[in-house]
């Protein structure tokens, strides 16, 4: 068992989510930084995609009610166990009664607490992920919650180095499918500007602040399917980067889509951070 002494502002249970259900109106959900989740699970010997805790901006304080092996990955964050500072992104062993304190993210937005055995939350549509848009999955953590840890896996922990998060991330984007709804200069402006992440951002979408992207047409777009990484542009001209809890359809034109390989980095964009968008023409 894990007892939540401090939940933090937004700590949820996440795994690989619910892909392939968009036709039912179900968002993909899952870890915003899937690479960090998988790295943490490898560090403690879990199977890929085992459920873990995703903490946004400020992490939780957790008491282990039994000995456990755990790792904290993702954002750069000061972490202590029973008052002892821990190295970043390495597996550690906790004794019964010891408290893990995950502090404020100093670079990046989301830290992952992976425990050997995984978080044994109830599954919904074959996933334990919390979906903030639809309410599927377990609710965000609250002070005093008690979490179950799953069975000990047969695989052994696998140490690996932790990557360094860039100070100014660069996300590769492919124009379209509605770039023709914008003035020819808009796509160039998208790629030549430095964008700031708005505080009004979450797992549904990241609002980017910068120059206005002017539309060529004022027609109304019928709702159409959208994917994670879509850059929708509402009437404000400020793009919204859709994250893992995004709705499956949208009525704003999508000027470009972030490359799949860069989505984990997008999941680490914190309010106030700067980000650049680089045009490509691949998938």
C-alpha cells in the first residue's frame, strides 16, 4: 500500500491509455510523457505501460506501508526519501514507513513515480489512466488516499541514464491538414516565432502565446477528427496544442501537427516555458 500524505495540485494514475477508441468518442489519455513512464518502469523492472503516478508541477508525498522499489522520472525535480536526497531517475528502495517527497518541478512539467508492481487501480476500458476530459479512470489523488501496489513482476530492474530536458524545446511539425485556411505567411510565422506556454494549459491542451496566425477564410469548419499533437487555431489566432486528454473531434482548423516522436517532449511543457516549432514534411 501507498498512503498519500500530500497529493499535489494534480497527480493522477497513468499507463499507456486507451488508444483506438476515438470512434467511440474516447480520448487516448495515458502518460503525457510516455518515454518517462516507460523509462521509470524499466528502472524498477515493470512491464512497459504499467500504471504509475503522473505529478504535474508539484509532486506528492507518499508513505510506503511495506518495503518497495521505486523510481522518479520525467521532469527535473528534487526528491527525498525519509529526508535523504535521491539521485534523479534511478531506482531506490524504501523501507516500510518511509516517506517519499517529490517536490516542485524545476525543468519540465510532469514527474512520474513508478513503483515495482505498478499501481493497482481499477481498470476502465482496459486502462487505469485518469482522463481529465471524460472522467474515465480513477479520480486525481487527494490527501489521505490509499493506493494498492500490484504483484511483484518477474523481470529485473534495468538501469539507464536519464536524458536532460532542453531549456527551449523544439517540436517538429508537419503542415496541415487545414493550413490552406490560413494566410500564406501564417505557417512561416508558426515556425519562425518563439511561443510561450500559457498558464491556461493542462492534459487536454497547451495554449501557446505569440503572434496572431491570420486566417484566409472566415468559413465555419464542420467538426472533424483530431489527433494528439494537432495545433488548432481558434478565432484568437493563438494555437492550442492538443495533448493526450483532447476531445476526439474539433471545429477549429488545424494548421499543423506535432510529430509523434516529439509528443513526450510536448508533455513536459510547463507554464511560462518557451518552445519553437520546426517545419518538416514527414510523419
